[in-house]
């Protein structure tokens, strides 16, 4: 499948940049004419991925979060990358209600939310080497065809 368009966004790991990232990716995705529900799903998943990078990856210390988004016919692929502390046990981190920061009253639902709102999610991470979260959302009629299969 050929890439129709691609964008890359880098910003400081500050919580106030989460909304900026969410809206920017949604605006980029709008080129594929998604439904309002699809846009809301993308915004929610990006918000969770960016928040995880800031709070867990960098532990609220300075760092860079990078988002790469690619548009294809009928889908968007989003990668959220940090060069933070990484995840020791990805499977454990993906469990609903698991949080490494209970003192911050985190719900531990970030990965679960991403999986719920996106069609595919992949997490690659290693301690001391950061984390890459890849999110894929099938849009419009392309998504309807997949659901029927």
C-alpha cells in the first residue's frame, strides 16, 4: 500500500503539548474524510500514547516526543516515540488497571483505551531505550469492508 501523505511532529515532553499533538494528528487525518467518531477515536488514542510518553517514559522530565503519521488509502498509521526509560514488561503494562504510578492516581487503562479505539496497536520498548507505540485506524468504507470479513 502506497503512502498518500506523511507528517512528523516533535515537541517537548510537557503535558500541555498533549492537546496540541492530539489536534494536529486529527487535522492531518481529516485529509481522508473520516467520520466524527473516527476522529474522536484517533484523538483519544493519540492523547493516551502521548500522556504515557510524558508521564511514564520521561517521568515528567525534559525529553522529546515524536509523532509520525502516515496516510494510506483507507487508513492512518500513527507512531508515538519517546527516548525515555522504556518498559520492562510490556505484557504486564498492557494489562487493564496496571499502573507503574499508583501515587499519581493513574487508572492504568492507557493501553486498553488505545486498543479499544484503534484497529491495531503495537508496542516496542526496552528499558533505557524508550518506547514506540504504533496505532492503526481503518477509515470509512475500507473499515466497513474489514468488519464484514
